[in-house]
């Protein structure tokens, strides 16, 4: 793992997971249900397939409707509603253990930092501002666009981060917690370090093909703080 991060000039963080537990105080299952209710209010329940009807992941609801009605008003309404919900969640989200000092230490060693997330960039910025971490990511928070086809595993947000930081893909590292992060990193030509908060998520990442997985960011922080790092 040391070799993986020591040569990285830029570290791209997924937001929900590696930086914080976004929905720790504002659960995602309730958000997904409110989005389904919004779909029903517009008489479009038929757009929801089996997964979208039962999921606790609001992004599944958004993706499903957007795929059925690309560029439609309902998808745009759902995206705006999800952004507002994510901002409420960001205001009460809990930090991932060791994430704050890892961000600060990476910046102190001269690494460029960016956020690459399927969540709203506004929500990420709100959270980072509250934790006094926003200056480390200034101008480099790349979140969800209205076109849901560009959500990870599409590498769009990674491409934007590489461009905004002036980093070649082979000199960047992404820290993510899901298979879609892994796929997006691979598509962008960026190396990947998996973060898993439990054994089940670690196994999921490894089964998806992740070669490097940690269950605590303390391991990454320790590597960065070694005297020869950088």
C-alpha cells in the first residue's frame, strides 16, 4: 500500500464512505421513500421497476426514472429533491474515522486533493466547510451532474478532477468504497485504494477486483506519516 500512495501526486476521494457517513443522521431509506412518493404524486409509479420500488438507495430511484425519461422534468425534480436531502444529511453527517487528519496530512505533504462523488457537490462542500476541510479541496469538488448517465461507474467526475488539478491519470489515486468507484477509476486510468468499514464491504471490493483494500483509514494515515513518505 505504501508504494501505491507514495507516488500519488493527487488523491481523489469518494465522498460518502471515505470522507464521512453521509446518511448517518438522515437515513437514506427515508429519502428513497420520499422520492418514490414524489414519483407517485406525479402519477408516474409505472416508471419504478422492482428494485426502485424496494431500495433504500435514493440514487437507484433517481437513475431508474432518469433512464425511463431522459432529460424529463420528473428526473430533474427528483435530482433537485435529492440534492436538498443530501444537504440536510451533510449537516449532521459523521466523519469517517481518521479521514480529517488524512486529508490534512496529504495536503501537508503537497498532494493535490479532489472529491469525486455521485452525491451533490453542494452537499460535499457543505460538509467539508463544517469540518474546516473545504480549503483543501477548493475548486476540486466534482459531484453529480443532471445527466445521470455520467454518474460512476462512468469516469466523468474523475476526468473533471484530473483536469481541474492538472494531474495525469497515472499520477493519481482514488480512495473509494464501492465497486462503481473501482470501475470508474479503471476507466479513467487511475489507481484505486478501496476503503471498507466492515468485512462484508471489503469482500465486495475484492470480488470486484480491488487489489488493495483497507478497513481503516488509519493504515493510510500511518503510511503517509512515515518519515520517507513523499
